[in-house]
C-alpha cells in the first residue's frame, strides 16, 4: 500500500522558561495535518536558535519530510559551508528530531522502530541536579536525601560540586558528603560528580585521588572541553572514570576526544550534537573505541524522549541523565505520556513517533518565556583571593 505523500508547510516555534532553563520547541507542520515535534533548547541562546530556524524554514517549505538522513545532509553540508557551532547545530537538531517524529507518525510506528531497535526497551537513568531542591546541604542532609532517593527506586544520582570554594575546601567538603552517603546507603547508589570545567589537570588529579575510595560513577568535565590532549594526559593517571562531551558537536569533534583516549564515558546531547541522526553515529563511533555513552540531558520533554529513542539502538549505552524534578510537570503537559523512572530505569514510549504529544499552549502559559541575562562564570579556574 503506497504511503501518504506530504509536504512541509511551515514551522511553529514555542519558547518557555522553566526553573533555570530557557526551552525552545519546534513544530513542523504539513499539508496532511501531520505535525512533527522537535526541541532546540540552548540556555540563554534560544532567541539566536529561533533566528537560525527562521532562516531554515523557507529552505524546508514544500519538501517531503521523508528521508531524514538526506535532510540532515542537505542542511549541514549543502545549504552553507558555515555549518557548525552550537547555535546552528542546535537548530539542525531541532529539525532532525521533528522530522524523525513526522516520518514515524506517517508510518504509524515509534521512532526507535525506524532506527532498527530496540536493543533495550528499558534504560538505566540517573537523577541529575540531585541536590538542587535541598535547602540544607550538610553531609547529614545528603545522607538523608540518599536514603529517600533509594526508597523512590533511583540507583544513581549526580550533583555539581560547588565551584566558588578553594581547592582544599572543595576536596574536604566533597569527601565529607561522599562518606556520609556511603555510610547511609552503602554502594547501592551510584554517584556522579559535575565539576563545571573548573579545575586544572593538576587539581583534578588531587580531587580524584581524594574521592576515589568512595567509588564515584564518574567525574564530569573537570577541565575545559576544548582540550582533548589535556583529557588524554588526565585519563592516563586519573583513578576515577572521566565523562565529558555535552558541548561537543558532531562526530568530528568527538573523534578528537576519542583518538586522544580522553574519556571513559562520552556525553553527547541530542540537542547540541546534531539530533537523533548524529547522536546514534557518535555512539557507534565511540563503540569502536570501547567507550560508553551516557547522554547529557537536562532540557525539555521532547529532548528527553528523543535521546532515549536514539540510545535504544546503541550497544554501548551506559546510563541516561534524567531531570527528575520535572517529571510531574512533564507528565501533566503530555497527558501522562512522558515516561518516568521505575526501579532506576526509564521505559521507551510505545506510541507512534516520539511517543508523546506536548500541549505547547499550556506549557508556555504555565512557564512563560523570560529573556535572561547570561550569568558570567569566574574568569579563571582558580578561586578569588578571598576564597583561597
């Protein structure tokens, strides 16, 4: 039976601000009434992503949305030679995700089915920004939070080590927290430590040696992500697995890190690496190097399920970042279709396309977009004089 032929008629863009993030959602409309949803969230930069999408829109109108790989190739390689950078690649990612959603809806199957999967229907996830809602952040408070988190089924968490302390204070305070958590729940909770690209190779080794007895799952982005050689030198000596990659775009940037053997775990973000199409290729490339993939994800509901779909067909998937504090909101705004954690795992949505539908009108009304001024980070990795 011949499939229905459709043409793209235009884009609809929706922006929202929720907690600390700016979110951007894309709808690609067609003359058949089918609508594909994507996401192009890039915190403090969504206005620029919107401009990039408006530039792309006339290049897509009138085309059949089928053939996602060909659309990716055309947008990235053939429309302009100025193709990379976080803004342009985020716009491409939003379109790519929406096209996968559209094609899967047209065929009446989940995205993961078109990708050839799933290899796994349930994927382990960790509770990210785990300490954000804690009002007290003492070792005792972390221990109690760990007990509560395990009772809710989670088996892994990640939090950010405060960056405005001296090196000695960061090590001392982190060790105290890790010790309290291990005394409370033992090894039943895996622990990821976000380091904000705020250390030097020397200070990273000092930090890693101090926390290694508590068996962290990984330390994330201890040094600047643009420095694959630095990651290589660090990885050769570091007693804790290193994870990085949320800010890298595409296979070619990840290849430099992989060739350098700079990380045990890579963290591509489906919104910033090139969408579902490219995320799968990055994971396949990492597999050749024996490197595992733990996708970065802290944005909206579309991004979370798009990343799940891509990872469902990758053998070297390790664990998925999950913004658990948003689960109730995202369930409400997707009519209960948004997946949530059970026993430490997230199950793939079964519906056609990405498996969710988002009420964007309700979303933007509940969380109206507020243009924010970017918050500047310290000018160096060293603490201010008063904090040494």
